[in-house]
């Protein structure tokens, strides 16, 4: 399983998706091919992600994002 983050630069949105090895096998194990076949972005970038954190405007520290609870 790979957890990837895809950033749609035109809409200024990001997407995080867990993609199984079985699904990636349909795309020759290529994450880029998976994205091209499943998303309709013109201008995007992507990478692997293992964790995340978010800071609201008046917070003093980052809040960890728990991907297992989302």
C-alpha cells in the first residue's frame, strides 16, 4: 500500500489516497499512471506521504492528522 498526496495546482486542493499494491499492479506499479487514469487534473504534482500536521490560525503548535480516523 502506498499513501500518496496529489496537489491540483489549478484548484489549489490536495487529495490524499491510500492505493493498494493490487490496484497499482493494474497500472504496472506506476503511481503516475494511476493518477492520470483516475483524476482529471491539468496541472498537478504528487508524492508519497507518511503523515501530516495542520495548524489553525491561532494555534501555537501543529495538530497531527490521524489518517486512520478519517
